[in-house]
C-alpha cells in the first residue's frame, strides 16, 4: 500500500474501534465459521483460518462469537 504502518494502524483503529490484530482476527473467525459450516473440524478450521495456536483461536472465537467453537458448531 506504500502507507506508513502507524498511519494504517491508526486508520483501522479509528474506523473499527479495535487494533489491527483484532480487526484481522474477526475476519479469520468468520472464515473459520464458514469452514465449520462446511464440515471441517475445529482444528482444521483453526489452521486454515490462519491461527497457529488453539488457545489464541479459542480466545478470539469467544470474543467474536460469544461462545467456544464447539458450542457454536453444536448450535449451527
């Protein structure tokens, strides 16, 4: 983009109200939900959505969706 990182970060923060990491993780969780709806297991959805650790995935999933992935799958 040829934009200074701090400017991009400040713009995203101003637009979304969250830092860049949380902003990106929201999209990753939405991708994981699509994977889970398609029949993927939680671990596969976690990796294909760009998460490297289960603890971070579970924490972000709970933040975005309000429940753990396994509970979300059961309700979906």
